C-alpha cells in the first residue's frame, strides 16, 4: 500500500519519468524554511555556491530537516521502496531577472553509479513558473542515454555546462510548474533543463538526490551517502560480518594457537552471527548518535579482559609447547573475550542491535 502517491501517479512516474505537483510543505512550514534560507544566504555572503551548495544538508540542521521530512520520504518510498539513501542535495536559485539557466541534460551520465534507479525530489521554496524559469522535462526520455557535450557556457548553472547532443522537440517539452511547498519527482535519466528567470521575484528550488541502499558508486572520486530511511544496507552488513569473522580467525590463530592459518575466505569453524535487523520499529534512529558514549564503560572492561587474556595466553603458550595441550580454562576465557568485543562491535560500531551488551563473559 502506498503512502502518498496513487497507483496512477506511480505508473506515470514509471512511464514518463516524472510526477508533479505533489503537496509536501504547509504554508507555515515553507515560510519558516524561507526565513532560514534568508539567514543562511546572509551568513555566507548572499549567493549559495561552491562548498555551500555541495550537500548543504550536512551543513545546517534546517536543511537536514528537509531531506528527512516525513512526507518527502513517504513520497520517495512509494517509488524507490523503504530503504533510502540521501546521496546529495543542491539549491538551484535564480534571482529576479537572472540570466542563469540550466541546459538540457541527463544527470545519470556523470554520476558513476551502479544503477540509474535514482530520484531527484525538486522542492519549490518560491514560485516556479514559466516566467520565473521553472524546470522543463521531456516525458519518456529517461529510457535512453544520449551523448553530452561540455560547453562551460556562461550563466549555465551546471558545473561543466553539460548539454545533450540531440535536439529537443519543443512540442514534447512539459513545464514543471510548482507553488512554494510543492515538489516534483524526476528520474535521473530524464531530459530536463530550465530557462532564465524573467519574473520580478527569485526562483529558488532545492533538489535532493535519493537512491535505494543497494546502489553503489562504481567510478569517480569516493563519495558518501546518508541513510535517511530503512534498514542497514545489505552489502555493508555483509562486509562488516566478514570483517568481524576475519578478526575472530586471526585472534583464534594468535591466542588459541590453532594450526589453521587464517584465510580471507569464510571458515565454518569460526562464525559470527548477527541479529536479523529491521529499521524503524526495531532499531532506534536516535541511539546510533550516542552508542559510542554508552559503550565507554564496555571499552574499559574489555581492555581489562584483553590484558588478562594476554597474560593467560603467555602461560598457555608455555604449557602448549611443553605438553601439546592448550589449557581449557584459558581457552574459555580467551573465547569469552573475543565474543565480548564482538558484542561491543555489534552494538556501537556496526549498529546491528540496540540491546546493551552485558559486562560478563
């Protein structure tokens, strides 16, 4: 069952590559956001550009509240599913009479992602009309990938002035007209662009790039993404599980004197089990911010256990060399210490449980 979009709207997005308009912010909410926007622009010197326009949701709480707004995420979830990354965000601002424009382009040509299953949520903070230079799209164009040319043209809001190398038929163009507080969704591959602002008021939009958590970066400089809804990404979970098992194999080889050299591959004799995790109802969205603090007493106790384990292991090495047998009591203590630290990692580092680890082995 969908949360915001109707089945017809979802079908439209899948067919045409966009859906609009969608009412998201109430008048008082959008008014408050514009107050914050004015304060933000004043603080940084007027124009939102450069480093202030690269993932600004990481710079200011009020911008972060937009990318995490429940209705925005509910709408995106209707298309992408429940596990959502916010990969990027950016303001697109044109002052009254501004000559700035955005050439026809496809975002997905430049992003180096493993899939084009990416959505841009474009939120109007001021009226976005034909006169003020609203975004235009070509329905259905998301189904093809075309060559682009970097023009570096003056007044182009795109970093390289990239432009598709095909001619767009004006008859196919659809304007995305939005009032303040309304939002559109468009596919990463749809042809889109905008004209200069000929109105007597600014046109400000905030674009948020959302993607499912299964998408990976495949080329370009390493980037980051913020989990804004859903569960721990499966491939990250698998990596962390493999890392914990490798650490356990190394510890068993060094401390328990196992004869099998630790392999990078999984070993059925040494296994780390992680709980089944689910976002929202099962895992807290607040605790990850403070688990590192709550875990400090566990770190202290864990260090004491490690110190004792090393002392016991030293004598166990001597005993094993003399008798060929590893003391059972030492083995149990060392295993308990390894398990103790795995519980800490699960709670405070890889965040797969909200259950506070016990202090005993």
